């Protein structure tokens, strides 16, 4: 046990339950988002597509636009402190290749959502994200089915939002930030100060039991950090800044410490460090171009055995190492203790992300990249050619922690809704709304003078154009209804009949 800090003995605590709720969640159910029509759903952050190609991989794009203000000193992904002028809606958002919203879940004011993606739980594809200290799982109808947060010695800290990884064993790997009292004098800080360590937990989702808990201060000294300690005894020293945890091919864990510039491999049973890649104490001799800094999201990658893919920020804002960020593929030879650069991708505009970011291998060989604090996300072909490029509204104060592409079929169990605007205008407009319905290809507008469905007849039609599709009608009937049809023309949903005027 490290003498740098004090902490309660955790032997018995590992069996403590993490917060687990199944079926009934304290947070609002995202399936209810927008169920009352456009008036109840804020306009999602507008995604601008800068470049596209018919050669992109199939699927939709998953982002979680959030307040791009600086995170708090402890390093978590919480909202900026009070006084921020940012007021836009934030939350998980699915968009298509034209940037049109398919689903949006605006989280409550003062909260953020991160790491929004598709994973597999109990053999089914699900949506997952972290929201203000709790990790959530939602089904294809957008209902929350499970939630997890930190437990054991870390129960009071909450999931920090950097990683929520589901495993085939029905467990979740999460990252946690834990602040303790400690002696920083060995690195030039106060002898009685505060240290924020990085922690990992593996939690059984079905029971909430904490199966594994790892604390950086038990294994990694303060001297490995590239960040200077604070001079104040009341400011926490975020020496480690964990931002990823994922299984290696042998079942052990790969984690990323942004502030030590190191990727660590951990024994999943004992917590012992198997090796360090990069940083001040690397177990590997780094070949040309391998050295990375302020990195995120190391993952096992296709290629020769021992290849991992890393989002290499090369910057923390004030102290860039290289003038651009990149995605690198590094092969580590665990016998010869060498690391070689297999390949790298750099954005044509030499983008540099001072924080956040990720990369994702797509089934067709492409690589999808989220540029973190820049709010950009891109797709590259196997040769590194840029196929797709888009951005959240950075000028409005947004950024995005990670970005992904997945094939996804959403089937909301709510009905579509219809609203009307411009009843006295020459070209009145009907809005067809069905938040999260991925199979709508066309909308039909029906209308008539009676609220009876049998009294309605065809008025207009339009191709789907986002979760709120505007349809111009030549004249406005007294009552309207919208019908959703799939690409084969089959009816898949129908709104209630609604009066066009209050």
C-alpha cells in the first residue's frame, strides 16, 4: 500500500454494490424526449458537414455535443463552473451523413453526456453513455434498462465520463477520479496536499458488484507525471488523468494516463503493471515516430500481433509537443521490448486537439476519428485519405468528447407527432416528428374537416429530412395526421389526428 495517501482498507469493500437500477432510473427516460412534439424537444445542436463521399462506411454518426468550456481542476468531464454563458441544449445525438438529426436526448440543465456509442449487452445492441456521474444503457426503443456508477472505495466519486466499456462477460469497465490527501514534496509540491488519482473499476452489471478496483497511487509514482504540481495545499494535483480502459487480447487491461504520457497494461486479477509504453519509465525502446504525448483512447488494433491504435493529441493546450494531433498504430514486441510505428493518420488541415479525442476501426477498413475539443469528426479510408469531415457548432460553445459511426436500427415505441405552423400563411407547414425512428423514408400528410380518421384524405408528402421534417401543404385542413412509411412504402407509424388550430 502506498504511503503517499490515506484510504480506508478496501478488502471487504470490493463486494459492495455500485449503484444499479434496472427498469426504473432516477434520470428521465430518453424515450420520452420529444414525445409531445417539437415544442417539447429543443432544436438539436446543428451538425455541419464539411466533406463527404459515397465511399464512407455504412451507418449513422454518434456524438454528444456538450459545453466546450474548460473542465474543472480535478480533470473530470463535468460542466464548467457557474457563470458560464453557454446555454445551448446538450446530450447524445445521432445524425446521418448529411448532418440531419435522427435522435436527440437533451440532458437536464447543468449536466453533460459523454462517450455516446453502440455496444452489446445481453446479446442485444444497445446505446450507452455517461451522464453526470452515472453510466447508462438504453435499448433500441430508447428506454433506459440499466445504470451503473462507481462502488467500493470509490462509491462517493461517481463514474467520471471518460470510459464506459461493456464486456462480453456482462461487466462494465469504468474510470473514476479520486482525490485524497498526500505528500507532494518529492515533486516540489506541498507536503500536506491533495492528489487526484486515476482509478478503474470493473462492475457486474446484473448485480452491481465491484469485481476489480485499481488505484494509480498504489502503482504509479508522482514522478512519472509531466504536469507540474500545484503550490497550494488546497489545489488537487491531477498527476495521472486516466482517460481510457479496454481489454487486451489476453483479457488483461490497457489504460491510458494522459498526464504521464503512458499506456499501461494491467493484470486484470492482481492490478500489477505488466508493462509501460511511452512516458518516463517506458519498458519499450520507442522507434522513430512512436513517442506520443497527452494521448487518449488506446485500443487493440488490426495488424501484426501487439498492435494498438492511439489518439495522440500531442498537446494539452499551452504546451504542444507536435503542431498537430494524429492517430498512430504502434506495434509493441513484448519479447524484444521494442515499439515501432506501423502507420499514422493526420488530418489534411493539421488539426490539433488540446484535449479529448478518439479513433474507431470500421468494418470496411476505414477509421473514424473524433477530434475532441475541436468538435470535429472525420472518416479516413485505409490509405489515410479523408472521406468525411463534419463539426458540431463550435462557434456556439460546443465540443464533443468522442465520435463514432455505427449501424443502428432505432424503433421508438411512441407514436409520431404532428404540429402545424403558419396557418394563415400562403404556404402553411406541417411538422412530422418521430425522435429516433431510423426506418422512416417518407411522410404522408392526411387532412380533412373532421377528426374522424375515415374523413381524412391525402394532402401532401415529403421525404424524411430529419427527426423534425417540415412539409409544405397547399391549404391547411382543419385536422391533420402524418403517416410514416419505410423505403418500401409500408406504413410503420401514424400520429394522432390533430387540430391545425388551437
